[in-house]
């Protein structure tokens, strides 16, 4: 009734054929995997190729737990075929993932190279965006200094109460009466509270010596971030996605809730991975950062980022839209501005931005004193000032590109949101299993590699991917 060999259960287009061939082509030693070359003495360890195959299979099939992977190795025919009937225990499986964060990222890059050879990257447009992943840290385990002080106060109060009960127990023993709570139980509770108090004291010292306003007691590396309309401990991952097939080019794990200062870094990583001198990227308004945009232009990266809206005082509602800064025209030859009323504004001073050290030029005109529309332009008694960055042309070129190609910003969502929706909503990988910034790097690398593999198999097929693998 059943086939005689496990091979008969595995069809020719089964993804495990590609997993097996792909991992076998990797040089595990150069990628940084431990035990790639076993020692001559001692018990031989599991080959890292077998454990990598197991993890890639698990993440492709929504099985991330090391205990579940151990169970699959004894009952899943595909896993039995892939591992040649090996069945590593869950501790070995878990330890392998924690120890090879850098190596896992190298595996991701190796598969990106295969996708390049298969012409799956269009290199026409790259969308950059970030998403938050919930950390393995409960919300109430994130404390501020005030919360730590209150917790320590409650702990010391509890210890005092237990010490009082110990004295009462001694009186009961002297009177030959049985105490309500045993002496050993009270001492154990006091010891546990003292141990917990020392942890909180250490966390408080760490918080005092840092610029952070809170600290996570379970996973110290995670940060409070807004994730799906709630504030929770999380990590942020910056992702560069190619527009042709929504394949991930590269990613960067961060502890920053904001996206600014990450555009140029991620774009340059994508540029390096694609081996191209010029690149066009698009991102949402959260990536608008003057210095970052300048870095992109210096590296021949063309950016499409929405410009922020003009800020208007809620008290005065000034300036009105007719007198927004973009209504003031700049003359390059004379280095002057012309206001909407036709008055010339000359440069009279310069200053350094205290936040990012940008050099800002200030323009002013004395005609503001006699201007009939001054109340709609500025509430300042000194008149209207216009600030101009020394590299303002970078921002002006960006505005011009947005006017000529407004559809690129709309395409961004269709390119990158597909990736996040698949990983977090369809696969259910929105919460992390590991703890620690270095350890979760391994988990992210496996998630991104699994997504690219599944996407490539759906687009090309297992057979053609094997052909690209053999010819590479």
C-alpha cells in the first residue's frame, strides 16, 4: 500500500530538492559556521549543513520552534529525507540558531546572488521601508527610574514583613507551637526577593548611566516602539525591496523607532548587493532627512521621498499658504530671494544647526516694516526670515523629481508592503522568539531568506532554480 523508499514520497518539484542542493553548494567554513570541519578526536558533531537545512525548511513551512523542529525530524517525511533520518535534539537545534547570526546573514546574501543570476531583480526601482517586530519581553517588564524605585520600595517592605514573621516563628518555637509558615519557606522568599532587588538595582544603575528613559528587564536590547497602534517592546528592521518581484535585496536590524538617518545606509547596502553604480530608491515621509538625502546624492542614489508639510503656528495661523517658504523664489546668480510681494531679500547671516551641524544662511529685507500683508506673512516684529541650507539644491531637485514622477510614491506601498504583510500577517512571524540584539539577527536572516526562497519558487519554480544553481 505504501512506497518502499522515502524518495518515492518526494516529488520532483518539491522545495526540499532545492533546499538540499542550495545548502550543499555553500562553503560553511568561509561563511562562519562552527564545526564545518570536524576535529579528528572526540564525538563528531552534527554537520551545520544539516541543521541549516532543518531551519530553512522550518521557516519556509512556518515552524520556528526548536522543539517543533525536533518533533518534525521524527515524523515528517520531507524532513526525514532532507536530514537523512537524523534527529537532533531541540537544544542542539536552538543553540545552532543563536550562535550563527553573522553566518545566517551570509546565507541570505548567497541566495540574493542566485536571484541576481536568475534575473529576478529589475534594478529599476528599490523601495525602502521599516516595520516593527514584537520583542520577547512583556510590556510590564519595561521600567522607568520611577517605576524601579517603587518596585524596590515594595520589595524592601516585603522583606521587612517576612523578617517580622521569622521573629514571630521563633516565638512560636519557644512556646512549642507550630508556626503558620515554615522558617525555610520564609527564608527562601527573602532570598528570592533580595536576588530580584539586586537585579533591579543593576538595571537602575544601567539606566542612570545611559540616555534611555526606560529599560527592558527581560530583553535589555529591545526598545518601546509604536507597533500597530500600541506601544510595546519591539525591534525595527529596515528593508530594501526590488520593484520587479518584491524580493528583498538587503535589510538592517535597528533599535530606533524613527526612520530618519537610515535611508542612505540601507540604500548603499542595496547598491552594493546589486553591484550597480546608480540606484533609484523611494521611501515614505519618515525618511526625509536633509543630511541623509545629501549622502544619497553623493553616492549617485536618486531618491523619491515626500517632503514634509509646512508648519503653521496654531495660535496665529501664520504664515498663510500664500506665504509659505516655497512661495519665495531664489536667484542663484545674485544669491537673493524674492518674496511674493516682489521685495528682494539679501543674505545677512549664517548659523550652524545644533542638531545635525548643517550650515544655514539667513535672508531678510527691511521692506517688511512697510509691507501691507505683513500680518499674513509673519508675526515677528523683526520681519520675515528665510533659511537656506548650503546644499539646498539637493532638496530642490527632490521636489522637482516628485513633480515629474508622482506615481513612484504610490508604487512604494505595492512594492514593500507585500513583504511585511506576508511575513507578519500570513506567516505569523510578527513576534520574535529569541532575545538579544545579536541573537535575533539570526532569526531575521532566516525569515528574510525564507521569504525570498518562497517568492522565487513561486515565480520561477523549483526546477529552473535548480538549473540556475547548477550553472552558477
